[in-house]
C-alpha cells in the first residue's frame, strides 16, 4: 500500500460537519446515520480486499453519543463490522482516549447483541 492509498482511506467527521449531532437523518443533516451511510459505507465499498478505513473523529465541536453510537453500532448492524474484522476494517482515530473507549464499547455492545449476548 502506498502513501496515496493511506491518505485516500481516511474519512474525517470534520469534513462532514463541525457539529456532529443526533442519530437519524430525519432529525437533521448532521446525523450519525447520514455520516455512516454517505461517508463511511460509500468509502468502504470502494476499498479493495482488507484495506482499512480510518475514521478521524478529531476537529469537531463536541461528539454527541447518539451520533457515535449510530455511526459505529450501525456499521455492525449493517454487517460492515464483524467480530472477525473488528479493529481491522475500521480504525478509529482520535486524540481522546475516552472517545476511543466509548466507540469500542458501542461496537462491542452491537456485536454482542448480534451474537445473542446481551
């Protein structure tokens, strides 16, 4: 993989909105659903093989928990993240350890729900 592919395999929330908020598109155009469907999933389907996609969460004003849950748990429910590729297909980049932990918890909870583990 060359440096150009690495650069192309990054989606940044700040390129979507400075104020990420809400879960569903019906609640506004800065929702987690909109970001996931229009930025992340569109990019994932373009990637070849096991190329990872970096999702950069830095640079925004706040990070709404509903937004983050919809983005990342939604990737699980839409089958873009599986237990096997968790941490390989999507790489979350943030300078905030608490946000990183929160995102990992959303993903893990969604994976557990799919596995029938509450």
